């Protein structure tokens, strides 16, 4: 799951008038796309209530029915990939290749995993009853109710589909608040879930995609929901938590990163270079798991810089078409372009060396910042510790593994990380010391694609997990159940209290938990003596 940076609208503000319209335009050329209604607080509440009504029926659905709905969604993505990519590209400015692989492929991967594995992880699970041998224990994974997902603009389709999959499989209704930056495309994606649910006889209100500004998000956070998934900035994450406190609603937070990619001196340079290029310039760096900091050992620093700059400086940028006319497209948000430009200018003023890019592309009409490489970046530059969320590769030089690890761990973020080395032992040793929710050895970002792995961060990158068994079960009430093992009953007689009950309890406790057979036998004899005395 990807996320946005610091340009999100403050969800705590409510000054946006309602009814309101969101004016949508293509970031690659500025052309108008249309208007989408922004929901008011009362409309959000109405949507939540309709979701609760729909969820009552959906909660009773079989796993077979849930798989069928997810399969319909998967089939829709595959059968309408061209049209969906058109929507994505026009609304986000990204290339068709990224729309297909970064959104359609990623969403299909998520759905396929849920279809195959969802029931296995959500079935009632037998567990030991411990000391209570006359009982049987099990854990049941019950749906929570209505789950709210507040998602950003960098992956318009993937953020929506991947966010709704797990809570839907777990039996919840889902309301998704999409970013106003991509309201035009997200409003069209509603048809995907409508068709899938209606084919299986369920209300389309089970999944609702709503649009709006900060007040819409704030209303959703404070509404009658049972869980929140938020993907976005640290600042807005804090506001989400403040809003969720009203109804004590649990949250899953994915708040971005400042991911390091460590290149050891024994690394395969071709692998290192292309890992760095992919980690930085896919979707123009508008990824929470972008490898923003390339930490290179001194012995290969020059060779790495020459090789990576040869490719990066030749990348083509412009309005995307399906014929592969450009390597990278436009950025989605003009505000984010300004943030990137400010950070780059600050770094240059403090001594960073521009290898390519380094300034807004004024030759193109749209939100364009070119692929940029900054060398000799030092830790005192703001760009070295603030999330850029744009196409800027920061190359930092170190002389040892220890220095590389310390530098990698020096920021407030800890989402993803990578290390490139030919030594398996060395890679594992470095990975073990990186403060991050995930480490990918000899590649970048692939931990997210492995749906069996949990995805999430540490430090300011958030808490809670998406993906995998833990990410799926996060949308359930894990209910403990203890039932009888035998057909006969053993009354738990605790009252009235007898004169020797304390001594019996003490002997029993010591017998069960003491170390060593001799001690256990000693307390067993004491227990037998007390029992004989009591019954005598």
C-alpha cells in the first residue's frame, strides 16, 4: 500500500461549504476532467448507516459467497484493464505501464491471495484449553461492522481495491474516502464493487466510495464506524487518532517512509543501480516505500554514481500514451511539486551536487518535476530526513557497514529498507539491524508484493499491519470461546469457603508450577493430606 505526503487537506478543518463540487483536471496537461460531488457530514452519516444495514446481511455470507464477490472484482479488473488504465492515467498523470503494473497487477495480486487464503485464516481456530482439561478452547474471527478506509492519491485504483479486500473478506462493510485529488477516477470505480455485490445478491451499500475534502474525512472518522485504515501523512495521522478517540475506534496507520537502500562494495552494481532506479522513479517517487536514500559504500560510490546517472539522465518525461512514448509522466499534485522543489533547492544551497534534474520542468504544461539525482547529500540537509515523495534520488557515501546502518536508522521513519550485497550472511546481518517494518535483501519494495508478509512500519511510519494473515485478522473481533469437552458436568463449587480452602489452593498452585519432580511430589503429598483431612 502506498501513501501520500504532507500535502493532504487537513481533515480537522470544516470550512469547505456543502454542497460542494470537486473540480477535477488532468495533471499531465491541465485539461478539465469534470466535477464530483463532495459529501457533507450528514451525507457521510447516512452512508455509514446504510453500510450498517447492508453489513448485517453480508456478515452472514458464506466464505464461498465472499470469494465469489472478490472474484467478480478481480475479473472486472482483468476484463476492463485498458479502460481502467485510461482513468488512472488521466487522473494521476502516471504512465500506462505504471498504471497497469502498479495498480491493476498489484490489486489483482491482493485479491487472488484473499480468494485463496482468506477462509483458512478466518475459520474458527482450535487452541489448547491449558489447565482446564475438561474444556475446549477456540478463537472465532467475527466481523467488526463498518470499516472506514481513508486513502491517498498516488495509486487511485490500487489504494481503493487493496484497502477494501481484507475487511470485505472478513465480513465487514467498507466505506472508502478517496483523495479529492483523484475524485474523478475514484467516482467511476464504484461500479466495480456494485456489480460484484449485486451479482451475488448483496446490497451495493456494502462497499461505498465517497469523495470530499477535509470535512468529509473528519465526519467519517467521527461517525459510527468500528475501525479505521489510514494511509497518509504523519500530521493527518495524528488528527485521525484525535478524531477516533471520540468513539474509541481502533486504527491502522501507514504514514510513509524515508526508506534506505544500502549498496555494499561487493554488490552486483547492475542490480544495485536498477534497484535504485526502480525504488526512486517508479510513479515518480510518489510511493511510501520509495528508496529515497541510496547509501553507497565508498569503494563503489563513483562507479555507482556514473552508472545510475547514465540511465536516469536519459529518462523521457511528458504526457503518457500507451505506446511507451515516455518513461515517466507527471506528478499528481501541484502542491507536492512545490514541496519537492523546495527541498531540492535547500539541499543544493547546503552543498548537494546536482547530477541531473534539480528544477521544475517549465517546458511542459502540467505538474512536472524531472527525475533528479543529488550526490554528496549530508545528514544535516532537510531532504535527508524529510519524506520527499517525488522523483529525487539522494546518494549518500559511507565507509563501513556500521556507518551505513547508523545512517539508515537516523530518521524518524521506518517503513521499508533494502540492502544489496553478494554475501548472504552480510545481507542478513545488516537487515537484522535496520529499524524498519520490512527489509528486502537484493531488491527493493518486493515485501509489499508478497501477500503472505505483513506490511507496516515502525516509528513515525505508523502502526498496525496490512497484508497477510495478521492484516486480514486485523478486521475481525477475535472472540475467545470455551466449551465443555465431556457430556457430564463438574460444578465449580467455590462457596461457601472452607477452613482449609486456602491451604488446598496453595498446595495445588505450588504442585502445578514448582520446578523439579521432588518439589511437585512434596506439594502433591501435602494436597492429598489436606484432602483426606477435609473428607475425613
